[in-house]
C-alpha cells in the first residue's frame, strides 16, 4: 500500500510541475525540433534531386553505350559479310586461274 501512495504522490508532484512549467518553453522546444526537421527534410530533398540527376545522367550514358554497341555489332556484321564476299571472289579467281592454266596446257601440247 505504501508504494501505491508514494507513486500517487510522485504523480501529483509531476502534474504540478507540468502545470507550473512555462508553456512557452515547451512551444520553443517544439518549434526548434520542427525547424530541425524542416532543415533535415530540405537536405534530404537536395540529396534526392542530386541522386535523380546522377541517375538520369547514367541512364543517358547507358543509352549512348548501347547505341555504340549496336553500331559496332552492325559494323562487325558488315565486315564479316565483306570478308565472305572477298573469299568467294578469291575462290572464283582461283577457279578461273586453274581453268586458264588448263587451257594454256592444252594449247602447248
């Protein structure tokens, strides 16, 4: 029972202190905390905007890189096709040369 009475007494003392405290101090403290939160919010928004700009820059760089890769792949395909055509022409020339050599051999006999 004694502990209950002590708790009740302490509770009344705390209530009296709250009633006697200066509400302007509480408001100032609350306003200060609000100001700190606004500053922190503004800093976070600045960081967010900076990160979004970086992201956009990276996206643009990625698109440029992908475009360059496609151009290089197309160029490689064209070069491979030219190589194939070149090899075919060499084969044709070799065949024609062999034919001409055979004809020359026939005439020489």
